[in-house]
C-alpha cells in the first residue's frame, strides 16, 4: 500500500459513518456529503473530481455520475467552492454566507442565509448581477446605517429566474420588458428581432438568454404574448408565469389517467369497511367543487364517537408515477378569485377522489372516541368505502343548527338528529379548545364579487359562523390524531410545525405592551394560553385591533418539517395535515404513512426516510409561500383595477400597517389598502418606532399607529406596480364621524 493510499484509506465508502442512510436511498451508494467534507478537511487542499473519486475508490460509470451530481449539489448549496483550476475546496463558513436572494423593486436586496441567521443587506450595485430567488455566496463587508449586516457577492451559485412576465415597451430603437414581479428591479433588454409579433404595451413572457452582470441588464427574447394589458383574466395569466406556477398537465400524466373512469371500480371496494349506510355528510362553502372530508358522530353513554372520513387520494396517486411527480411539483392547489389551479387533474379532484353526494367513494377514516369533557380518549384509522348522504354548505348548516330555519329543517329532517349531535359535540370541544389555549384571533377575510367581464362589482367580508368552526374543530382533532398515530409508530412523517415567538420578537412585543400598560404572562416562554388571556383582556379597548395585530406579527410562520417541534398556535405537541389530500401534498404523504402502518409494515421499509421528509417539507413550504404570493398579486391587481375610476374620491379607513416611509390604510367597507407616504403628512419630520409600531412628528408630536381612524383621498393607482396612493384628509376621533360620498366630505348630523 502506497503512502497516499494509506493516508486516504479512512475515506473509503465502507467507512462512511452515514453509509446506512445512503444505502437506504441508493442501490449503489456513494460517499455522503459529510464524508466528502471530511476528506477535503483531512487532505488540507482543493481536489479535482477525479481525485475525490480515487480517494473513495469509485470507478463505476453510474457511481461517477452520481458523485458528479452530488458535488454539483454541494456547490449549489454553498458547501463547496469550485475554483478556476476546476478543483473543489471547502468554504470558510465564518467569513462566507450562503443564501437565497430577495430582490426589492427599488433596486437593493437581501440575502436570506440558509443557516437561519439575520438577513444581509445588498446595495443596488451588489444586486446588479443578481435576480430575485437566485442563490449566492456573500461575505460580510460591514454594517449599514440601519444596523444591518451588509454583504458583497463572492459567487452566484444558482440561477433560478429563467423567464420574466411583464409589459413590452419600444422606445428610441430599444425594446425591453418591465417585469411584473415586484422583486425584480432590472428591465429585460430584448435582443434584435427577438420581439416577434408582440406589440407596444402588451403583456409578454420573456425568456432570459443572458443573465445580468455587473455591467449590464439581462438580455432575452419574447416566447409568448399573453395579450393586452387590461384583458379579463390577464392578472391570473401573469401570476402563473411570474411565480412559475405549474398549470399545464404533462402529456405523460394525461396518458396515465386515460384509463380512469368516473366511477370507483368494484375491485377497489374490497377488503374495506363498508360505511355506505352511515349518514356521513360534507359541509363546505357554496363555491366548493372538491370535497375532501365528511363527518358523522353518534352519542354514547360516555360521550361521542366521531368519524372523520377523508378522500383516499393515496389509493389513486401512487409513488413515482407521473401523477405523483406533478402533484409534488405543485404541492398545493392555488385558489385565485373564482379560479383554481388544482394539484390533481379534474377527474380526480372533482371526480373520483371528491366525496360527492350519493356516489361510492374510497376514504381513509379517523375514528375518535371523545368523552363528555371533549377530550379524545381513543382513536384509530381504517380504510373504508362510503356514500355521502348530503352536500351541505356552511350557510345551510348554520341556519339549521343556530337559527332553526323551518324550511331547511324540513328539507334535511332525516339528517337533523345527526347534525344536532355534531353541534353538541362541537360545543363541548370548543370549551376544551379554549381551556387548552388554542389561538383564535378576530381577523377579517374578504371575498371578491365579480360582475361582467370579470370586473369587480364589490368586495364583501367573509362571515365565519358556527358551521365553519365546527368543521375546523373536527379537522384539527383528526390532524392531531394522525400526528400522534405516526409518532407512536415511529414513522418518518411530515408535520405541520409552528414555533413560538423568537427571543427578539418576544422582547419587542413586551416592550410594546409595556408602553400600553399591559403585561403578558409566561415570562420568557409564554404559552398560547397567555396570548389568549391577553386578547380576552383587551377586547373592549379601542386599540384592541392594534394589539391583536402586533400579537399576530410576533409569531413565526408555520412550515412543514419532520421535526417534532409542536404547533404553538393550536397549543399542540404534535400536529400533521391529514384532512385535505386533494389539495395539499403533505396530507397525501401522511396518508401514505398511515396506510403503511395499517399494512403492518415496519418504518424502515417505508418509501421515505427522515432526510426525504426534510427535503419534501422544504419543497412544500416553499410552494405554499409561492401560491400565497401569487394569490396576493392577483388580488392586489384586481383591487387596483377596481380603484382606477375612484381617483379623487374620499373614503374613511383604518391604519393597517406603519413603516418608516409612511402608513397603509384599509378603506372601510371597501377593504382595499393603500399607502399614505410620509412626504404627504405636512410640515414636520416624522420618526418611525418599530417597537411601538408608530410614526411620531418631531415638532407637532402627532402620532400615527395601527388601528387609528383616518379619512383619505385616492390620488394615484398603478396597475403595473399594484399600488394605490392616498393623501391624508382627517385623522383622529373626527374621522369616525365623517361620511364620504364621491369627492365630498361632510359631517354627520346629530340625531
């Protein structure tokens, strides 16, 4: 054995400490990422790929290709650097930071580090060669005026923007596209002859041929003309492409589902519990088209037996199929106003999987035994076949159970005893939920009502009644049971994780509450119950809207992860998503894990391991955010279009957010939000206090904070920027007493 081979003997694949994990994932395992990093650290110098392969005695063609891909992935993730000598070297993590680029419309940006540390600020100059969502490695070069770490780009690791949607302009011999996406500040220069038949002002899709550099903007060509700027439905077409939302079914998938029929085959119903005579019902919104869940409960001497039947999507969507790959790629259905981009094709989402009334459907059932105090004492899961006995709406159920509507009561006379039992159970469980401290903030959601040609007729508040709360409570209980079941079985699983407030956010919250003379219990680790006690104590205060908003913003965002970190908002130790597999991929993964257990198989033989669940959790969380961002863009665009003919009109509103550059106002009864810029607040210098969420005038002492009533005038509406600007007319208690009509403002007469 040579000295060199002796030196690297410890780095054979067989001595990889993570060999078992790799063997579970690959038929011919290669060196783990950790082992590769150990080799480079031990060697003490950069190595070429062939040298790394030699060190691990890799010579098979398949393994060499797998090593190439792994090294490329490690380079992309910022674990390795690939130098000009075509060698891989270690990254000094103390000096270099890897993360995702977040662009801003004003040209600057941020790096969101992979390690979860605070974002780094990037100047417009550093952002020149970058686009939003790129991955880059940066070094810290100082602290900016606002106390933020400032970064300089060392290397661009991954380009993630390859197409841009925007408006085409032709000026002075140049053709360019102004991106619709607010995170991209650069315009895309269209190469000569690359505009095709696109006309001035049209909405187009530009393919980026050359990424931006420090010296010039990105260069591209037009590959699709979406149409004219204000065409009906254009806002959705733009959002689909701006956010890279998959919306066309691949040919392979269409071929795969050709054999499916609208009815469940008899063979699929075998060896399942028959619940077709059990009066399970679905309760959804009036506009719902896919029905994931059905419920039924029966009173017992000791409490209740609750059945939560969920569409058995995992029976139809098998692992590794084209259907599965596309569902994973989408991760979620995307709900735009009056239009849905489904996760699954219609034959499944609205047909075979949907628990439509009076047809046989396959389902996965969670049976819950609940005592008289509303506590779950026992639960089990089983496969069944069912027939929904009615498709009910939230409005109908509330009218039956709360209002006692005689017409509906007569119509659903046969189901009435079962609905009453569901309601009785809900009321007991509601008390149990409140005692646990599960959060229930009083937030206002809205719904857009369209007229002809998809123009907004009005925006109305969504009314949440006891039927909504009933179904929500039963779904939460079934989701909780699913998490507990998989934990008990020690299964790899994807949980819905919601961590409590960070130390920094908690400190800011307590400082804010202290200024109002308020205190929250729980010390350094407040519980959800501490939050809800505070909410209850301030509900009659005039500033309760402000307090609730700040409490909500103190908490982190819920994500998907296999780590058992609990769900803070629901006050639960473990929580999973099980009840919506038609529209959420994480629920489908939970169903697969449950079925694996029902078949008495061991956790080690499950198709997914813990590392897979980490990857899938990150993917599903990112795609959930992507869907939310796309929906928000569409709603913002529609609201801007709605306000275009209202420039100059005056409206009452409430301050909904305060920033260093002004404050946002939500118009009362219209539910549209716009900005009052700090430059329009009169002859004073205003200071922004992020802790108290307010702007304060230096000379006048005038304050603006969340929840304040104001009167504003609409001064500007920009569809391209999706922004509405207001001027302040009246602020304070007088704003509550003002009625507005068109362009006039008048005081209400005292009665």
